[in-house]
């Protein structure tokens, strides 16, 4: 039985907590995490456990603050981290030095049980001028995530920023994320497919 845990913000939460961080991690939400779990359970029955540790509104340091409660005790073999957009979206933005320190603390505290770490890029889809401005503001945080992922031996970087940009060549940006931040159903499917390819499950 392989344990998968997904840690992050609203893009992972996707209705799981409704802003109540006390919700049990067995609740998977209605986004890409549920799609991944459904497909893997269909393909390989009775071989997986899934936990969702996404909490809407979280910045990197919020995730770090609850790491020992919401990640470590579940002893995942496959751990996915997708967090960072709120560090640019919420006011005031997180200083890059604090962002780097907080994200590094997550990587330094990856449980010993983890055999595969997936670091997913935070992303903003350029649906309008506001989203494009947010995307520019988020660029330093995105670069830090890429750098930190490269520093963790064996980590898989899930390149969601490029994935969504490429998808915008196939359909209007709002098809993938109506507000630029929260994926539509199609956007969640996009993430799920990319994740399955990255871990060898699709």
C-alpha cells in the first residue's frame, strides 16, 4: 500500500476544508487530487492511500507552520507540494528571503518515509491584465521554487507554469483558470494528467 500526500493551498484544497484547517486529510476535495486518486485506484485497485493537506489561503510559511501536524504523521511515500501563489496574491506579498527560508524549511523537513518528492510550480494563467500583473509579481517566487527543487536530490519538478501557458495555445486562458489562479475542471484535469506522467502513473 503506497501512501500519497498532497500539500498546498486552495489549488490542492479545492473545497476540501472550506477554510476550516481542521478537516481530516482523508477528504480529497473536488479537484486534481481526486482525479489522480480515482484514476490510480481504477488502474491499480487496493494499492494506494491518499491524503489531501491543502488549505485554502495558505502561504508557504502557513504550510510550514502546520507541517508536523498535516504531513509528517501520515508517513507518505510520495509527497507533492504545490504552494506559493498566495505569497504574491495576498497583501502584503511575502518577501523573497522569507519565502525562500520557509520553502527550504519544508524541504528540510520532508519525512524519511518519502521515496518520491514532487515539487509543483505555482502558476498564474494570464486571463486579464490583473492576472498578468500578478504573474509578473509571482515570477521571483516561481524562480525560487525551481531553484529549491533543483537543490533537493531526486525531486521531480512539475512544470505547471509552462503547462498552463502551452494549454493557452489550445484554448482561451479562462478555459483553464477563470480567475487566473483557481483551475477550472479542465485545468484540474491538466494538472492531474501532468502529475500522472511525472510519477509514471499515466
